[in-house]
C-alpha cells in the first residue's frame, strides 16, 4: 500500500459516488479524513485504513447495487472490476459489523464465504470508529449520535434499524477500544 493506492481509492470512490450520491460522498470523505487523523497510533496499515474508509460505502452507487446490500456489492465491485487488494476488499465487505446486517438480509453465509472477516482487530475497530463517528455530511459525531441518526433515517423496524440496534453494543465497544488506544499514545 502506498500513496498510489490512496489516489486510486479516492478516484474510484469519487467517480462512483460524487455525482450520484453527493451526501454519501461527503460521508466517505469525512470517514477517510478521520482515518488519516488516526495516524499510525492504531495500526501500521494507515494507508489501507484510509483506502477502506474512502471506499467503504462505494456499494451504494446505483450502478453497483446488485443485491441491495452495499458492503457486499461494493466488495464484489472492488474485487471483480478492479482486482483490489484482498484485505481492502474484506474490510469494505465487513465494515461496521456488516455481518449482522447480512444476517438480517439472509446474506450472512454469502458474505462469510466470499469475504471472511479480517483477523486484525485494531484495523477493523479503526474502520468502525471512523465510520460510526462521522455523520452523513462528513462531520464528527459520537457513536450514540450516529446510531440514533441511522435509526431515525431508516426507521427502527427497518432491516437497517434492526441491524444497527443489534450492532450498537459492538460499535460502542470498538469505539471505546480505539479511544483508549488513542488516549494511551504519547502526546
């Protein structure tokens, strides 16, 4: 991973999201900025984290929405059309506890088979932290505010509403781990 990977990831995300879904693009940029701000404190894979952050919602792009489940659609797009790095694709596929939403949608086995979760907790947690502390407009928020916003936008009884409420304890735990790691860093 290097600056070329980051340039490529940003170009792909911008091409797919900026015109079709400008608010989703603003969110993706905010998540990437959050990731860039973490620096090497949490992971030696800063470039991978930033690339995953900017691409995590690419599956929302209308032309890519095959299953209607954006983590799976985005990961398939990155794998099949771009031959993207496997770790990057797996981070996109599993961002922010997507496996729980996949279960709600009857896609858990598909997601697990095609894109197993990375066994790199600090990296996975860092992406959760960046996504779940960034508003749809790319601004900072607490995890509680973000979960409440998602429930309000989709509705408590929707697939997304049910998923996010199930995932909330895991989201809060991941955010807490990242905040603790950041607090432990020398200033």
